[in-house]
C-alpha cells in the first residue's frame, strides 16, 4: 500500500494491521476516507457509503457493503475485513438492567451494561480489558491491565447492543465508566467516539456522552481539545491522604492538581463536571467530608453524584453507609448550593453495579 499524504496516526494503525487484513471498523470517517483513497484510490463518496454501511446499514462483512460498487468490494475483500463483537453471555437483572459479556478475538472477555431509566437508555461501556489504575475498592482494578481495547471494540459495544433492541427503542446515553480508565486509552477512545457522534455513524449527541476519569491530568485537556463530550471525575475523597489510600493515581497527580485541571477544563456553556463520590461507611461519609467537598469544588461548574458503595465479599472491610448518612451528606451539599444526586444501585444481582465489573460473571 502506498502512503502518500497519510497522517502519521493512520500510518501507525494501518502498519499495525499489515500482517493481516485491516479492519474497516477501526477508522472514523475521515480516517477511512484517507485509508481507502490511499489503498484503492476510492473517492470520498465511496468512503462515506462504506462507513454508513458499516455503522448504520448492518454490514458485518465486505459482501454487506451493498452501497459501494462490486469492483470496490472485490478489491476490499483482498485487503480488509470487518470486525464484530461476539456475544458470550447476556444477563438480565430483576430491575431491568442488562449485562452483556463480549468475547474478543483473542478470547478475552469485556462487559457493557445497559441501564433503562424512564425514557433514558444508558449504555455503560468498557475501554480496556482490566485496568491499570488499581483503585482499592474496584474489582476491575484487581485484574490489572490486560490490554487496551481497539477503537472498533469500543464503538462496536453500542452498535451491537442497539441491534438487540426492539424497533423504535434507542440507546440515548453513553457513559464510559465500565472496565478500564478511558483516558489511559485516549487515541482509541477518540476514534470510537467520533464514530458514535458521526451523522453517518451512530448519530449520538455529544450532550449525551460522558467520559469518566480517575484524573489522568494531562489527558483531560487532550480529550477536551478532541471532543466536546461531558466529563465525570471519580473523586471519592476530600483530602489528599484519604484519596491516596484508595486511589493510587493520586501519587502521580495530586487531588489539588486534578481540581486545578477541572478549574481550567474548557467546558461548553451550560455544562458542568460531574464529581463521583463512592461513599464508604466511616471513611469518607461524614458531614465534615461533605463540607470539605463543598469547599474543594468552589469555582468549578460542578454537580456531585453520590454512589453508596456496593458491598462485596472480596472487600470485607469496606461497608456501605446507611441511607440516612447518605441523605445527610446530600442535604448538606444541596443546602449550601451544590447540586447533588444519589445514584440508585442497579444490576446488583448480576454483578453489573458500579465497581463490580470484573472476572466474576454473576
Ligand atoms: S474504578 Fe475505574 S479507574 Fe479505578 S480501578 Fe476500577 S476501572 Fe480502573
């Protein structure tokens, strides 16, 4: 394949696939246009129709690219393939939450969780197999990082789940809060989200996509420069010492540095950063914590989401606070002008709740 005029990041991606045939699902639309022009001198219209067939018209192999000429399909068949996600298991909770386990080409398994809530249908997606961040309360953290997901493996999660839904029912929101730290796999994440946002792709609204991070500070600005999506920060503590005890990332970037990055994060008007606080009984659930949090968030367009910890036999020392304690924490923030909600626990019976995504299936 020639490579005249191909940007370096695409060169790298094509080169990585040269041993086999390149995956047409691993490119956003502009990337696919460049790659197809380079490989088979395809015009931009052919690239757009190929992209639309892949992400909107149900094509799961080269022969399914019915919007492009047969001669093009023939040339593509010799040099490219179309990846898919293989469903390993689907688990349905009594509360309507559904957990999808996907088996990847190398046999590894990842998870997505579909959460219905009134008119909303939110898909919680994974970005890595395992996670390198090692948050002490999280089952995914126990796995360590096995590997990053590709852009295709990330964007295929909403595509494949959407296909299981009845006509007229659409995934309304995407949250990148499943297995993995999304900003640790930023290049693939950005390509995947461009596919999700594209009018010829999954046609999602940027207002309904939220990327969650534990605080990879330099990557936050890179994300903002690449995409106008919502940001959630998994904070979980109100002092440096407290945060270091449960989130090792704090040793690399302090909470103060993280909050400074939030202060300068270029938010579109009307948007706020969501701060997630997993609350543990007797650790970070006091009114003093609530007051410290209020002060820490001064000057940041913020809303707080309290997540009472989901108890797990693997973490006997961590307990869930009582509802009364959680309510008092919330009341304190709301009374002092900080927007604060409490996340309802969903999918507990199928191990799909927050912090439960890991090797255990149910
Ligand atoms: S909470 Fe998120 S960042 Fe921390 S270990 Fe779990 S998956 Fe990784």
